[in-house]
C-alpha cells in the first residue's frame, strides 16, 4: 500500500487517464475525491471505487470551483496530500482550451500547492502531453496550453520546493481514451500514429496511472519540477 491513509484529489477523473489514476490510487490505500465536470461519469467512478471515493462537481476552468473542490477534499477526508490536475479537452476553440487545459491547471497549482504546504507538504501532478514538448503544426491552443503546463510545473516546483511540496508533470504520448477516439477512428491517422510510435501501439490509461502513483508516493521523494515522458518512444524519434 504505497498511499495508505493519503488523500488525493483528481480532476477530470470521470474518464480515461483520470479515472485510471483514481482507481490506482484507491487500490494503493488512498481516499480519492473525483472532481469532475460530467456528474454522471464522475459519480459512476466514485461508485465503482466504493467507500474510499467521493464525487464533487467541478469545472476546473472556474477558480471558485477549484477552490471549493480542494476544500471539499479536506471536509470529506480530513486532509489533502496529492492533487492531480488532469482535466483536459482537445479539438476545442482557443478560449475553452486555454481555460481548461492551462488556467485550470494553474488554479489547481496555485490553491493546491498552498494548501499542501500549509498542512505539511505533498505532491502535485499535472497532466501535460508530448505536445507540451514538441509541436505538430496543428491544434495551436492544445499545444500552447500543454507547453504552458510544463512551465507552470517548473515555476511551482521552484516556489514550493522548500515547503515540502513537489510539483511534477506527466507527458503522455498517444493513449487509448475517449479523447483520442476521434483520431483512432480515422484509419489513415490511426495507422500513422502507431507507425510513428517506436513501440507500435497506443498506451493504456493504466500505464499513465502507474507513473502518477510513482510521482504521488515517496518513491519519487527527490523529484520536482520534472516532466515524465511516457510515450512508447514517440519523442525519441
Ligand atoms: N489521451 C491521450 O492521448 C493524452 C495524451 C497526452 C495528454 N493527455 C491529457 O491527459 C488528460 C486526460 O485526458 P484523457 O485522454 O483521459 O481524456 P478524456 O476525455 O477521456 O477525459 C477527460 C476528463 O476531463 C473531464 N473534463 C473536461 N473538462 C473539464 C472541466 N472543465 N472540469 C472538470 N473536468 C473536465 C471530462 O469530463 C473527462 O472526464 C488531459 O489533460 C489530456 O490533455 C491525454
């Protein structure tokens, strides 16, 4: 049990990578607050996990919602040790994408890191992307937001390093989740992405959740400000 008696807040945990992280953390002994925009999906994941999980409605593009979710984790579970700023959208307009994928992560870092510091420390994990490290000549707002997440991760790591709060990000490659379903349905794109990936396949949400577990646990106790790339070799080309 690597997260025994810990409390985690995972945004966007009603689907895909966030869902897998919530399930992984709970299986390692954590209590998990699912902070999700889609009530049906969020509540379903909380039900699936059982008594060690709870759902709260949260739109991470709202500063007030993120603050309320952080307060709610404390109220329900008596503390907060881990925050995963995972909620994200793709193929949306500039304002929506920046609001969720960049401002949402900023609010989670700003209020989350401060809360963790005030209660003895903890771990903040941000979901960036391989598109936070390289461009693809398309999806401008997504690429800009994900590069911004890498910058925020470094800044908050520096600001909170001395207060026992570690801040890292994960940069997944192409993962099999509802977010990539529209891409995977186009045969030409589907085979192109797999061919471009040295391991020749998509990643699974559970393979990202294992990295999140590492970053959440004491196994990564000297790691902060880092980008953990999990992409089947895509950026090695
Ligand atoms: N799937 C991939 O290939 C991939 C690759 C790199 C990075 N990522 C990143 O990983 C994260 C999770 O992606 P996923 O593939 O699991 O996507 P997904 O679409 O399966 O899940 C995203 C979840 O976020 C929720 N959400 C959306 N907007 C929200 C908001 N404003 N407030 C709260 N919740 C909101 C959705 O309802 C959904 O449950 C995202 O930040 C994404 O950009 C995904």
